[in-house]
């Protein structure tokens, strides 16, 4: 018992650090109102008109566009928000109030001003905002915000947060890792990206190489049902119930500073807004070039809220876990994987070993010690890396300075930074037998397996597989990744201090990482 208590205290430290960051105040500086006066919106454009040529296709098939580029993925969300007509449903693990987050909020408020109903569901643990800011956003008559599994962050002081982890450890660690963005019920963006600067290549120090997929048509109804399941679940609590604040949010000008921030070209450059205006034509160009793939077989798979009943303590997977395992079991020739965290258990290594024994070639790209943002997870990978290699799996580790990452970084950031940021891998993707693609939120670690709710999109299409594999193959190259073997690995690419910090993390049980 004393050992378990000690372990819980160790595990609590990073969460307390998160909590202390979350309590910091966020300010949106006022700026000249002339910024917004200079921005024009095409009031004749609506989403249904832009999608009209594809109406018949959307009834029976799913349109698929893979979003590799971070800036393009951000602009796609902005454009869909700007021209939504009825509803926007958003579900995220992280929604930061940084540059990208504030601009996203501005777009949502403007959509709500036009009468669009906006619902936002975000996990409690990583809400990077003061509760008063969230309540102000929620005060809009057309915006509703719910917090998933509250009690560890928003509206709590550091002692209340600590108590939650010490007295209800399993519940405190069950987080909602799903990421979906649904507009008017028939167009969806889902995948690995959260809402924060680093997921769209706008952070000046550290950015994530990630992947989303845009879906139109048939499969989007499944995403919509999944969102409703989460929204109506008792774990999702209206943010207004998490505070007894008496602050008045009736001021009609309360969003003016937010608008001015988003209109200021220092924060959202004219080049990016110009890309917004070009999206309809870009979409038509993609369609004419065959890069919008109309697929018969697209599945969206999501865990249920709460993941599992806890019968086996911290163990016990969900539907995403079993679905991915079944895909590996049925692989015949090849499996190519990208995952930020690679923490294998005896069961998962056996699964891979059996596949290799059937003649399946398995290659995995994961973060190196030089590129990781999570020393705890890397420490666990480090301690099991050799055992995984012995199964016959090939392991490649992501370079923080890879040429591919630098080439796809958006030009706006290039222009503003003297020293290029480093990159980490955040994409969670799999291609099986060159015909089945998985893009989602699932990391290859015990947390995704047993604790976090996850969602994945499974696309059966040789054309889409070819497109994704082209990107993956590029990132296996020596200029973008190091290959690890039993004899050598790239851990020595970092200084002794980081290696020592990683070693100290080995006291943390792997089943919660």
C-alpha cells in the first residue's frame, strides 16, 4: 500500500505542473478596430452550395481528403466554420487559448453570431484557460460548452486536483482523447491534431508532425452519433455547473477584443486569410486531379464514454483496442505504423511477433529521445525497445530536424523565426497490406489501450493507401529518421542531462503511460 501511495504521488507531479500552468491568466490585448474593418466575408457563399455537386456521391460514399499539412488543416477548419449554416460540433482533448486557439474561438463566435449552433466538448485535464474565459464563451446564446470528466483541472485549486488523483486514481486518469470537428452533420475533420499552435506549425520552438482526414458524406453520420453519445453522457458536464461565478456576461461588446485579436495581421496574417478564400477552388482542383477519393468502405470507430467498466482495475481495452488488434491479426503482407509513443506489453509484442512469423513486414516510426515531448513515455519505450526488436519489427526514430518537416512547415512561420523549431511526431496512422489505412487518435501505449477513449477512421482504398504511404516512406528516409537496431540507437543524439532525466522516469508504472 505504501508503495502504491508513493507511486501515485510521483505520478501526480506532472499533473500539478499542468494545473499550475492552466491557472495562469490569459489576456487578449486590445488593438485598432480598423483591423476588422479591412476584412471582407463572402456572404453569398454557403457550405451546402459548395457541396451541391457532390450531393449524390455523399449519399452512398464517403469523400476522403488526407490532411498532411498543418497550416492547410487549420485553414480547412476555419473555412468550414466561416461558411457553416446550421451546426458545428467539436470534440477535443486539448483546446489551448494560444494564438491558434484564440483565432479558432473568434471564428466560432462569428459563426454563432450568424445563428449557427456550436457545441464544444473538451476534456478537463488539458483545458488551458481560466474558467471565466470559458464561461464567457459559453455565455453566447448559440454556444454550449461541456467538460468531460471534470474534477482535475477547471475550477479547481491545486489541493482539490491532488485529492482527485489520490482518492479516485482510475477515474482521474480516464481521459477523452477523441478529436472530431463536425460541420452541418455531413463534413468532418478527425485525426491526431488538437487545437493549439504546435499542431499547425505555428509554434516558434516545437511543432508536431501530424495527420488528419477530412470526410464528407456517408461515414459522417457515425461520427455525429458518437458525438451525441458523448454529449449526452453523464461524464460530460456543462461548464456553467463547474463554477459559482457571479460575473456578468451580458455586455454585448464582450467579444470585441477577441475579434480584434483575430483580425490583427500580426496574429493571423493576410496570407493565411488569402488561403481561406482559395479553398473552394482548391477543392475543385483536388477533385479534378483525383485527389478527393470517393470510397465505399469507410468506418469510424469510437470507444464509448468511460472506455470500460474498470472490472480489471487499470486494465481492459475498448472497441478501438480490439479493432486495431484484429487488423494486425488479419494482415497478410505489410504493416506500416506511425505513433508518437511506443510502449509495448507482452501481449502486443506477441501480436506483432505472430504477424512477422506469417511473413508480414512491420515497420514502425516513433519519436526519438531527441524529438519526444514525453520523457515518461520514451523511458517506457526505451526499456522495452530491445524486446520489440527481437520480434522482427523494424523501428525507426523521428529526427527533430528532419528535412521533410522543415519543407512542409508553413511559410508564415519561416518568415518570423531566425532559428527553425524542432519537430516531434504526433501522427497516429497505420497502413495494412497497402490497401487499408487507419488515421486516428490511438497511440501504441497502455493509456490508449486501457484508459483514454479513442477514435479511429478505417479507410479501405488502395488509392488513399498509396497517398499516405508516399508520405510515410519519405519519413523513413535517413534524413528524416534514424533506424534502431539491437546494437545501436539514436539516444546519444541528446545530452547527458536529458538521458539522465529519462532514466529517472523508469519508476513510473508503464500501465498508466
